[in-house]
C-alpha cells in the first residue's frame, strides 16, 4: 500500500482532498467503527464519493490507511520517549497513551484486538516498527528496575488487549485496569 508520504506526486488539491478524507475517516471510524459507510466519510470530508474512491478504492484500504497513520503516530511517540525522563514513568505513560488511543478510537481498538475481519495487508512493517519501539521502552524500563524482568516484548500485545477489555468493561469509577499496570511493576 502507498502511504501518504508516497503520494507526494499528487497535485496540491488532490493532496488536500486526500488529507481531508483521511481526517474525516479517522473521526468517522473513531465514532462508529469500521462499519461506517464511505458515503458518510465523503460527506464529513466535504467531497464527493468519487474523490474517496479515487484515493481509496475500497473501505478496507481507507481503514488500513487510517490505522497505519495512527500506528505511525504511536511509533513516533515511542521513539521520542526513548531519551526522555525516568524510564519507568515513560514506559507506563506510553502504555497509557496506547490504551487511551485505542479506547478513543474504535478502529484502532478493533485493529489491535484483530476483531474487525478486515484484511490488513501492509501492516507488517508499520506494526514491526511500533512493536520494536515499544519493546525498546520496555527494555529501558526493565534496565532501570521499574518493570518486571520476566515481561517479554511479545507479551505487550496480550497485556494491552487485557487492559483494554478491562477498561471497557469496568464499572464507572473502578480503575480495574490499574491491576494490570501494577502487575507489570518490578
């Protein structure tokens, strides 16, 4: 799949329209999940349905672009934190950022839990970069003695999935997900 960086050959108006479609899709998927109709995304973007289809021939491709954009943003956030402050504080803050993004964005949440059924063809590189950056934060916090040494980078996805499930199902005012983050502490 071609990312927005690979689309720099587009005319300025086409780049603006594509950006508007992506922003509208991000908001629509966050509000309604991946079942939102493309016509609704076009309406929110203020463009015709043809413009959406010109940039994204299928809803799956648009959904994928939105999720990849969010994964790239999270990867950037992780990398920026690699040199910042206390490694334990930074790790747990980032863990919370990932969880908050997933809770606020149904599309990302569905993608993280792999429950959408929509094919994600080009996520291997982006997901690998995200996992590597998250793993670096984990190793840094472990080296500082603030995260349990027996937690492996591959465990983070399962821990996040559990954290998200608890966050969504916990009675209001009950910070049950904190049990998972407390369990990660050394």
